[in-house]
């Protein structure tokens, strides 16, 4: 579903690359955590999938297509196949919950009938029945994030990208959000979530890709937030973060 | 659905920026009014050219008592001198350039003068012997006026040769300058309009950056994102263009057609309906103005 082939992203020639020759593949229907310290390149990875930015080197494939070959007028089509959720929700403050979700359908030309049918369904999936007519400021942070998720998936994208979606939420609320994301993943959507939240990663036991300074440090299935791999250098026992750094 | 959505966005945008929209309307209105005025002046010039160029003649004025030119040294033109001029007009050197000519005696001249200034007290103080007799020459090609001038200006008994077309040319050049001034002012105003539209759209795009950001993320097409902004500018400009057309039409109707044409009955004036052909031009110009300046602005502020 998503494939990176030696992808490098350099924002500024004077600094180190944000992504440094990364190769990895994420299959359809997978749930992947993208972890790593601040500045390790997680958001950059997501931006490249969205074609918000172009790779400096290498090739990014999304749904089998080299995104560099997608002309600017077809970029919207690529983005319709990808839902995005952010830490700061990004809802429209003067629209109701229903209208916020419906907005994503209106702007791509869906008919009123389909919108009226689909939006309540999606709101139910994210656990917001009965709150259709609230405005964002009348909702808790967790509920606002659910609205954002509903908006991201209402057009049934094959991929959902989440950039620290629980970053502003307390642990219990975060867990609720993770249940929603898991449900969406079970319905067949590939989910890639960048996060700092170790509890959640440990709880979910999904594939974990750890970045550091723009390179893949580890890539493990059903993993924890910190590596479970046996550490080879005896001196470095604790985190194992440097274990795969030199390959 | 998408159309309804775009219309809703436009409505919202227009409401949010009422004062900017009004200023865009006013500045396009004023600039296009100047463009329309220039167009109207040109139409009037063409109208007068068409009307007058068939009628203008070259006048060969004969000497009277008070003449001072060297060729009038011998006093008022004699019958013999007149005969000589008539022969010259029918001679092989001149005839090919002349379609017809007529003699206007001093009595005729007085009669025409009285007709022309019927309402003026000056008529009573003029007598026939003060007005020169003349030969009125219609040219095959009015541009060849020099031939007549060279042939007759030094001929005895001729005081002066006047090309009426040159009198008209003076009037036309004044009108041309006026229309150039109008175009110049219009040009400045159009620059104002373009900058103002660009600013309006920039503000509008800024105040809606949340919406457009989300639209981009969920895959709205460039047209859906940008069209509301472009159309906002275009609608304002079209309103300005309609007001400008109305103003130009009103000037043509109430000033030119109802007032000037009534005052100067023997001059050809354009009618208000003729001026209406300027309207599509003004509309297109308004749309281009707004469309181009908004597209240029959006390219910078609303990347997809
Ligand atoms: N638009 C940009 N222009 C220049 N440099 C950038 C830009 N965006 C990111 N970077 C740099 O690229 C590197 C990776 O940034 P990125 O945002 O991908 O990190 P991250 O892993 O998402 O961090 P965080 O966990 O804090 O969100 C950082 O060094 C950052 O300074
Ligand atoms: Mg980030």
C-alpha cells in the first residue's frame, strides 16, 4: 500500500536530512506505529505519503503509484484515498459535528442524499451518536478527535495517517481513540500512526517502525515501544535504540 | 451539490468582506467608466468623420476690399480673375482631382451665414460685401488638398485656400487627446483595481485558511478550492462593469442624444443604443481584470 524506496528528504542543505535513504513497505490492512524522538522524521514521512512535499531522492509509492509521477491536478485524487488526523484536530469551529464531517464530502462533490446517509453511520463508528449538532467547543478533546477521525474516514480512504492523534489527550481518552482507530483498521483501512505514546504502543502490540535522525532504527511486528531485540553490545543494555543504528 | 457548495462559499465570502467587495466594485466601476468614455469618444469621432468627410470641401476664397494678402494687391477680385480661376479648375492639371465645384457669390455667402447664425445678433451687423465670394471644390480624394492649394493660393484674385477637413482634424485631434487622457486615467485606475482585487483575495484566503487547508487534505480539487475566491472577485468586477456601462449609456442618452444632438442639429452624434455595443467589452475587461489578478494571487497563497 505504501512503499519507500531509498527515500531521502532534505529540507535544508546545511542540516542533516530529515529522512535518510529510507526503504520500507507497508501492506494493505496493516496497522503501523511510527515512533522515534522529536525531529526523527515521523511527520516528514507522512507528508511524503500525502505528496505535501516531494522526496529529495528515492521513490515513494502509494497504492502502487510513484507519487512523483502524479501531476498536480491529480494530487486531490491521491488525497481522497488517504485520510489524515492531527494532534490539534483541525475542526471548523463554527460548524456542527455533522457539518464538519459532511464538509469533507461536500468539497469532493458528494450528493446530499449520500451525505445524509453516510455521516451518521461514520459518527456511530467513532462513538459520537447524539452529538451531531454540537459545535467543537462543546466537545471534550477526545470527542473532538473522534470528529476529526470521522471526517478523515468518511470518504472511505484506503489509508489513514495519524500524526500524534493522542498527543493532546489523557491516557483513558487516548485508549478510546485507539479503539476507534483499531476498529477502522479492522474494516480494512491501512493505518499509519506517528506517536510518542509508549503505553498505547505497548498495549496495541502492532508493527513498530522506529526512526532516529531520519533512518529506520528498527522495524518489528507485534512490538513494544522500546525494542525487545536482544542487545548485542554488552555495554549498551537498556534501550537498545542504538542496536540497529549501524548496519 | 458541488455547485451549491461553491455558491454557498461565495456568498459567505462576499458577506465576510463587504467593505472590500464594495471597494472593488467602486474601483472597477470608475476605471471601466473611463474606458467606456474613451470608447464613446472614438465612436463619436468615427461618426463625425463618416458624416463630414463626404461633405467637406476645399474653399478658394476670393479677394474683397479688406483683403491684405499679396495676391489681392489689385483690390477685389475682378470678373476676369474669376473666369481665369474657372478655366484653371477645368484644366487638365486640376480636373482629374475634382468631382465638382460651385461658385458661391457674396450674396450666397451672406445667406448661408444668416442661416448658420440665425439666433445670433451678429447677423444684423454683417453685409454681403464683407463676406468673400468663393469657389467650393469637392475633391475626388480629400487628402489631395495640396494640389488645389498649390494651384490657387498664388493666383491673382485669390485671398486664401482653406481645407475644411483641416478644421475638422483639429477638432478630432482634441477629441483624440481627450480619449487618450481617459485611457490614461483608466489605466491607472485599472492598476488600482488589480492591486485591490489581489489584496481582497489575499485577505479572503487568509481568513479562510482553515477551510482551505482541510479541503486540500480531503482531496478537494483545485477548482473547488479556488473558484469561490476567483468568482468573488469576478462578481464584484462584473457589478462594477455593469455600473460603468450604465453610466456610459446614461451620458450618451441624456447628454449627447438628448442635449447635444438637440443643440447642434447639423452635427452627427452617436445614439445611446450605439454605445451599448461597448457593454460586452467592458464586462469582458472586468472579468479578465478580476480573473487574472485573482489567479495570480491564488497561485501564491493557495497552493494545492
Ligand atoms: N518544513 C520544514 N522545513 C525545514 N525543516 C523541516 C521542516 N519540517 C521538518 N523539518 C526538519 O526535519 C526534521 C524532521 O522533522 P519531523 O517534523 O519529520 O519530525 P517528527 O519526527 O515529526 O518530530 P515530532 O515528534 O516533534 O513531531 C527536523 O529536524 C525538522 O527540523
Ligand atoms: Mg511530527
